[in-house]
């Protein structure tokens, strides 16, 4: 029963607000009578709601998501850096982590030109199709990269990289520069630049800025996102040392005020 209920919840995709009973039955492969019965259970638990337009995800899912450790801890630590980055650029900024073969977006601040982006908080996209995904993959261990490249690479747009050799070359460049670029590989007409968030040499997340391809500002944006990612890396590293009673615990250098911040990176 639990597995079937999960299939109903997972039937909702990015952009879905309402799904009819027939839609849920089609996407889950279950009879309408079964979906209707289980949907009633989910409604009782506030995991689904229902109105004249159909079913939609319930508030209890949002409440539960806020308790997930990566959401609660990483997001809270990253928000000041993301807000600085947004204020400096007025473009869409993201924070994401790797889960399996995908990027899962932990936070997103919508910019002035956010139309058409497929990303959403809690949503996921293939690692090879996003700047954040490339940053995460480039700084993961060899075993993760080898496993990912051994599988068929998924395509979202015509410009998505699906050639393993080409992606491997790009990942080597990401490791060398500390920057990952995505050029209309997830959304036509959109580009992004991303940087990894590293703690003790381990990649824990990555952040990015997304802009219209027609408004090329990558040199400015690359410097901005790298500065923010380094600031968050330093904050998390110092916080980790404090928890373990490291050498900086007395100085409390993990205070956000000591971390590097962006004052103004907007292009003129």
C-alpha cells in the first residue's frame, strides 16, 4: 500500500498543479478504483488535496520537506550567500545537491528573467544537463563519475551533452577552473555558470546563476558565483571545525560576517 501511495505522489511532475483521476491512473499504471481509494487515504493525511480541477499535492508534504536535514541545515547556511548573489546580479540563483544521477534543487531565488526555467525547489534534473550537475560530478570521486559515464546520458534539449568522451573533457576543465558552464542544455535560450561548494575537499553542493543566452555576462557572473561558493565553503568548513572542537573554535570564524561577500558584481 505504501509503495502504491508513493507512486501516486511521484506521478506529479514539474509544472503539474492538478491531475485528474484518469491522469493519476495512467501515470501510475493502477486501476482508477485503486487510485481513488488510495487518494482518499492521502487526502486524510493531508498529503493530497482535491478540488473541482482534480488532485494536487498537500501541505503536509511541504511541512515534511522542511525537516529533511539537507534542506534544513544546508539551505539555512546558504541563504545569505544566495541572497547576496541575487542582489548583486538580479538573476536566478540555485543551490543543488547530487542524489544518484540527478541534481536535486535545495533552493532557488527567482530572477527578473526566470521565464521557462525547468528547475524548482525539490525538483531534479540530469547531472549532465546543468551547470550545477557538472560541478557536482566533476568534484565527485572517480567511482561516481565512472558509474555515471557508463550509463546512457539523458537529453533534455538538442544541445544536451550525451557523448561521454565530450562530457569527460568538460569535467576535467571544470576541475581545473572551478567553474561549470551550461549552454542551452537544459532550456533553450538559457545559459548558466556554476561553482562547487567544497568542505575538506568533498563536494557537498553547488550553486549557479542562470541568464538568458542573449544577455551574455559570463565573465562577471563567473566571478560572482565563485566568490559566493567559496564563501559558503568557508562557512561550512568553519562550522564543521566548531562542532568537532577544532583549532578555530575559540575564534568562531564561522560567523557569517567574516565570510567573503559580494558587494557589487553587476555589469554596466
